[in-house]
């Protein structure tokens, strides 16, 4: 049901999917607040509700539908706006939901304030994302109070992996001008954020589309010169993007957080080729071993897809062996899900749901083993940690995110929130890592 927008002043948000979606939501929020809207909690009735959706898997779309229906129950009189990747790739399906008042594609998110001002008979605003050639310059997004800040420097993807719908949802690779990145970064650091997380769909491609051409390595070097910035954390990066220049700055600069997320998807070269991934296991292994050797206690994460069409028992066994051999600190495991418009969806050899579920469970078990082993290896070590503004629900303790991407719970004064401190890791439990403030001589 559509509210009277002349009096609409409250807005709430729900975000599904990736970190980039979180950044986009915050940018939409900033734009709407500049127009006079007041943001309220999602569980509080609002005049406008914005749901930012994901479409990377079938499960994601199920979650999209569930949160849309929940939004309608919480705010039955609201104007319900659905945006994001599902809105971009399946606007008809989204518009068919009776709860939805406005459908806004990824290329039109920046227009949301004006679309709300003149909402009428036209409910769907989804332009051709393939025609978008620039990243909109919007206010820098702060997502976590005074602690971490996320900086979107790139959007879209130049690759066409067989399983991935993201290029259809996000368009071609495009970069934010370096000057704009540095201006936003300085603003965020001056606002009290000692850590910046660089985000993008295809982050390693940063700068290749700009004139003059530049690179992620050059951008990181420039960011490292900003006074007050303790860490630049890089989001997901394909192995091929680790040029000699990027490896050098990533391993030598103390400003680059000792944590990398490098998607793998499979440990079988045959499957990687079928997926159209731009690397093989030899290349991947060499990179991981080089990074791990250069930075002690390096946090390393990877994505894996279980049950890609045609994946044999032998392929899966190769993946298990490969993952066990490398020093990962965590794994993100995704059951294969056919997505309309992708090459893999039309291929033969799709596996049964039981097989996919079993393989996902095996890989997640290995991921837990890897995480436990990595965290146990930190016991006794002193690590720098950014103290988050959240507290541990079970203990009431502070939560610090270490440079190598481990959350540790410890006791300390609330005033530490948003600052970098040094903690000693003291123990590991199944669902948390324990620590204590380091003694002065360790500081």
C-alpha cells in the first residue's frame, strides 16, 4: 500500500547479499536523509521501506521475497521500494509481488529520492545496466559507527564466468576517479575511521577503464599516505590481479591489513576451466604460498562452489585435497545454484540436490577446521585490533577485529570503541576467540 509521500519523513532499510550492497544502501540512506528523511530501525513502522536485494543464488531470491513480505507486515502503510540485483535482473518478478510499490534497478539507485517525489503509475525504473559507464560519485558510506568504513571504488565486472549472474546485475567494470576516492578516504579518516575497506565487484580491475589508466596498486600506495589511516583492507580479489606491483605493496606496506580474500571456487583445473575462471590451481597455489610466506599470521579467505555442473567425485576430491594443503583461515562455501542467463544453467550434468548439499557440508566442515586451526595458532600472540562498537552478547565484552580478520572478545573500557588497540589472544572456543588487553610493555 502506498503512503502519502507529501508527509513521508521516515525510512527504513533492509539489505541482503554482499558488502557492496551494504555500501549502496548507506549511500541511498545518505541521499534520502539529505532530502529530509529520518532513518528508523527496520522493525519500526516507516513511511518508506527500501529493500536492497541479492540474486547470486536461488536461496538469495527466497530471502529477498521473505524480507519484502516482512517489510510489508512491519510497515503496512509504507511505500515499499525494492532495488538491488534481483530488481535489476528480474524486475517483472519483483513487480508482480503485491507488496511492492516501486522497483528501482542498480543503474537507477541514485535517482531514488526523485523517484519517490514523483511516484505514480510507472512503478518500474530499471535502465540497461550495460550502458552505465561510470560510478556515481555519492557521499562516502560509513556502516559501523566510528570504526570501519567502506569505500566503494569500483562496480561491475569484465569477466563472464559460466555460473555468475553478477555482470547482468551490475554491468561492465567501471572505476571511481582516483581524485574522488582520495577525497572520500580523507573525509572518512578525518571523521574517525582508522580502517577503510575498499569494495568493488571486480576490485582488481580498478583503474583499467580510467584515463589516464591507473591500477589498484597505485591507488593503495596513495591511500597509504593519508595521515591517521591505520589499515586499508582489500575486499575480494582474483589471483590474476596480484601483479608484482600489487604483491609488493600488499606485503610490504604496514598500512595494508594482513588479510586477503582470494576466490577459488574449485580445486580442480578441469572444473575451473569449465567455470571460465581466469586462473588455474598452479597459479593460485603459488600466489597463496608467496603471500603467506611474506606476512606472518596472514588471514586468508576463499570462496568455493560445491556441485558445479559436471563436477565428478574425482574433481571434488581434488578440491578437498587442494584446500587442505593451503593455509586458509576461513572458507565461504556456496552450493551451486543455476541462474537464468548464465552459461552453466544451460549445460548438461547438473548434480542432484543431495550431492550438492553433501559436498557443501564437507567443505564447510573443512572451513571450520581451518578457522579453528588458524585461531589456535594466534594464541599467545599480540595482535592489533580495531575495537568495534558492538559488544559480545554472551559475555558483554568488547569485540576487536584483528588485522588478520579475526574477531576477539576481551574486557576493556567502552571508550576504546572505534580505536586501534593491542590484544593478546588467550583462547579459542567454537564460536569465539578470546583475548585480553596487552601489557604496556607489549604495546
